[in-house]
């Protein structure tokens, strides 16, 4: 397989940035897209489901960014670290091999868009399920 036959993929850096912007759901999407690009759709589906479970678990942490900004930052950083560790374990060697074969990554703007779209969609889903925040007294 030469570089013209290699599909574009997401790098670990792109996965980290998208996770920072859009939760581990963005990382799950990107990891799943990498697997799908290589014909491993079943593994991609598993990764996507696990990322959804991780987002739900992080969502259960009672955190209010106004009253406890320190915990909010810790949760955000924890999500990014967890996503990067998982991505490196799952695809680190594969991506290193991909690079050595001359593979090209998607443009960074695409990773940023994935993160922002994921954040928007997740916020919309939360607002639909929970409703808008109560007005301040």
C-alpha cells in the first residue's frame, strides 16, 4: 500500500484538541473514524459506544463551574487525559506506522470542527433532556 492508497486519519494531537473542545464523545468519533478508514468498523462501533458511556459517567459528576471552578477544570483536564491515554493505547502504534508509511492526517480545522460540533450537539441534547437552567434568584 503506498501513500496514495492510505486514507486520511486523525492524529493523537487532533483527538486531544477535539476532546478539549467537545468531550470524549469527539475522541470516540475520531477514533471510530480512524478504525472505519482502515476497514475495522466493528472496533469503531465499540469505541463509539464506550465514549458515550464515558461522557455519561463524567456527566454524573456534580460540578458547577460557577461555584466550583477548580473541580470543573479538573473534570475537563481529566477527560482530555483519559481520551489521550485511551487513544494512545488503542491507536498509538497504528498511527506511528501510518506516519512512517507517509500517511496524511485530516486538516486541523476539521478536528476543531468535530470538537465544536460535538459540544454543540451534546449541549442541545442536555438542554432537551434537562431543560434550560433556572434563572438566578
